[in-house]
């Protein structure tokens, strides 16, 4: 009896010590938010709350209130106003500029500090769908509905090279080291280009609704065709692996270590098809990332930067978070409404949802 009472007293003292610690974190969160450091405020408030890994931690209303206050303070700092609706946007590597791709056939570069437009990229003859900076930030690669991808000087906005042909639903991405560019599209070959000269390096024959992606080390790239995902050697274009899938794959994403690949399904088919996680060393499917009642979106399947998590984004804005190695479901974010599908007669590119992990993988 004495021992039981002692244990209860010790547990009570521990819980009180934890409450005091979390109260201090909540107070620090409030102070950080008041000082304008909202990211630190969010982190501190989260640290003060129970987590999935430590559900036994005491809950404090003050910690939740601090989190809401920090999120409310973490508001927009700039509004960028291109001349038309935006299809894509990306930061440069240093985070001080953004490129936006617009439906008015242009892309624009913006200075984050001032919100000023520093360059307009004009030359495409169709809506610009994709835009990204090179790894060193000196160039920009765009892809549009005119069947071309284009390379630009990021500072002056000068058009350097036109890469063609690139079909509908285009891929246009830099290799991780920035020396190559990869393009692909519907009914067009996947092609590697020299990023310094704009010259074609090699092409591989692709099938139907082709998207493509580089592995993290840049030594290989993947393409998606009807019921197949193909892996190619970047050096010579040799086919190193071909994996049959039950769905029509569209979105492709390598894990950071290159050992796994996730393939998201194509457009309106995805209400009955699912994303799949593959082990590339064995060429087998590890798991189906199933369960969404609505479409998973065209660009809504991503790995976290560390590779521990995968997120699949649904049409109504909910997300499922999966274990990046096993493909088991970890969490459902939001309340999903069943049966939402884009009209088959519409262009799915104009109704897509997508998502992104923060660099530290704490937020989605």
C-alpha cells in the first residue's frame, strides 16, 4: 500500500513537472509569435502538445491556444499579382525569388523582399504549366501547352533555348546537379538535354501519358506509360527496369535514397485506381496506397525530403500520410467527402490539387 502510494505520488510529481515544462514552452511560443518569429512559435507550441509518438503526455489548453495564435500570426507577407491565373510557382534555391507560370502564356520572376516583378518570360504560345529554377538558381525551365519547354536566364529573362517537341501534360525538370534537363509528355519521347548548350543528349521511346522524373542522384530517370513504369540509365538511355502496374501511372516520385518509387494514377481513372509503392531493387510492389474516396490528384503524390513519409492528396483537399518504407497508413488529414471527381470532359490540369512538405518534413 505504501509502495503504491509512493508510485502515485511520483507519477503526480512527474506529470506536474511536465505541465510546468509545457506551460513554459507555451509561454515562449506566445512571446515568439508576438516578436514576429511565427515559425519558431509554431514549433514551440507543437512541442508542448501530445503527439502520436507520445500520446501519454499531458494535454494543456494553453499549448493548443498558443498553436492557434501562432498559426493566425503566420499569415501572408506578400501578394504576387501576375497578369493571369497561376498554374505553378517555385522558389529559387536561396528562397529570395519566386517564378510563377501563368495562363497568359508567360512566366514571371518576383523578388520576395519587395514583391516586385523582376523579369517576364515571354515566348510561349500556350498556357505555361510548369516552371522551376535550376539548382544554382541561374536559369529557369518552363513547359507550356504549345508543345515546347524553354530555358531562360533567371536574371535578365532572356530566352536561351527552345526544347521540342514536348507533348501535353508535360514534364520539364532539371537533373539534381543541373547539368541535364528532362522533358516528356503525352505521346512524345522522354528526352535528355544538355543544360549548357540546349542540345539533345538522348531520347527514349515512351508510351501514351508519359511523365518522367529523375532519381535523387541523377543517374537514372523514370517514365510512366500505359500500365508500365520504366527506369532508364541517364548516361546512355539504356532500359534498366520495367515494372508492370495495374493502374495508368502518371505522377512519379523516387525516394531520396533511390530504393523506392511511388506512382500515382492518371486523372479521372484514379477514383478506381490507386497509387503504388515499389521496391526498385526487387522490382515488386510493396503496397497500394488505397482508401481515398475521391480522386488522388495528377501531381498529388510526394515523398517527404527524408523519405520516411509519403503524402497522397485528394480532390477535396484532404491528404493521407503513409510510411515511406512499408506503405502503411499513418494518418488522414481532413474530412474527405466521397465521390468527388472532375468532369471527364474537362482538362484535369485545371482542377488539380497538390502538396509539399516543408524542408524539415514537419509540416505538409
